[in-house]
C-alpha cells in the first residue's frame, strides 16, 4: 500500500496525516452496492427496524480460544472478549456506534473478536442505553460509570485504551474530555470515523453529501434530534470538538475522505493539536463509513486494523502494571 503525506497544520501537538491511495475492487463494489441500495434509505428506516436488521446480521460465533463474559460494570452491562493471549496488562474499552440509536456488543461481536485476536488484549465492550428511549446523557453516563468502575478495580488508567466508531467515537472524545478535566487521562484513544460535531458545522456535510456511499446529511439530523433533543449542541459532552484536552494521550483517528463525517475527524485532530496532543490521522480515499467494522474482511479493513495494532504497540505506557484484580485471564469487575 502506498502512503502519501498530507499537509499538516501544527498548533502545538504533532499530526501525522497519511492518505491511502489504492482502493481494492471489492471495496469499489461495496461502495457501489451501498450507494444504490442503502444510502437513499439511511434517514428513513425506523429505529426498531434498524435494530432488528443489525441483530439479524450479528455474528456472535467466537474463534477458537476466544472467550466472552457478559456482566455488569458500574451498573452498565458489558461484554468482555478475551483472546487466547489474555491476560494482558492493557485493555481496550470499546464503545459501539449506531447513531446513538442502535448497536450492541452482539452486533459488533465479529469486529470485537477480530480486534481482540489481533491486539492480544481484552476488549471491554459497553452495552449502553440508546436513544430515543434514553437520550443524552444516559448512554454517556453508562460508559462513564463503567469506566470508573474499571478504575476502581485497580486497573491503571494508563493501561486503558478508549476506542469506538461513529457515535461510539463521539463517546471516546466526550469521555476523554471528562477524564482530562479530572487530570486522569487514559493511555490511548482510537476513533473510527467519529461523529463529534452535532452542530454539523464542518464543510464535508455539504461537499460529501453525494460522495458518501452510505449516508445522507439528513440522517445525522434524525439521529441528533433523537439523541440530544432541546440540548445545547455546543456542550462538549455532546459535541466533543468543543472539548478541553489538556494532557490527553496519543490519539489515532481513521476516516474516509468521501465521508460526510470527514470534516468531523479533521476538526477533531486539529482541536487535539491545540492542546499539544500527538495525533495520527489516517485518511482513506474512497471507503464506506466505518468500513473496518462493517466489512472487516476487506483488504482495506485488514490494513486499517494493522494500523491500529501498530499504534497500540508503538505507544506503550511508561509504567506497565498488571491490574491487581486480574486472575487466569478473567477480571473481577463486579459492580
């Protein structure tokens, strides 16, 4: 794969921005299929049907050696995916996407098991409450309570990697904002096509309206109105692009150039730089929204996953400590 550096604007942190040039035939076909059959319905499918369709396509089969444990953490339901290499002194705290309206560890199990097997780390995936039944701040409270409970078990903050895609990427940076305000940041943060500006202020909401293969701009209006009705959309817990990120850890963001959310990722990277944060912004030229999760077997998805693995390996915590409550590949995280 060829990589070409993009111009970077420096505000204090470092930004390494790469764009992937080659696009596989399979990805081109997937882009075309989604553009023809899915995009036009992206703002019209009722929430209940969205959830049923995601659940119907969920693959919860575990690879050999991978285990899953469902339990409560701080009053929030979580699923812990543990690879054969477990236990490790680090973990990935994963918050799923789905527009704040749909999704669960079940619907993301295929990607989460692949992520665990590739990194060798436990994946703690939150099954947080969803809108419209539970609008802001319910879901964010759930992931915050789960994170705080994980810390209470003795797991070091510097060994926790925040990760999520789309609306889950929103939670990544909203939670990161909160943790930075406490001066207790995690070890790393990773976001795939994060939705971080619910004011829709970025230019790609306009210039990528046709180029995006899966979504129309109005879909984000529908999701926003369900998640944060009558709220101040500039609240950094709703739109973390307005957040404060002093002493934040290194961050990796992956996004496609043709996505409606491209400017969200770009603006988030620049916002983080203002606080001296080191950011890797990986840009794919023509791909589906969260292609890594939706189609993990694609060549591009495997390469994107490898970038995540490399980022984690290259950014190890200064002090590596095994959490005091881990034993034989399991974690005592009883609420």
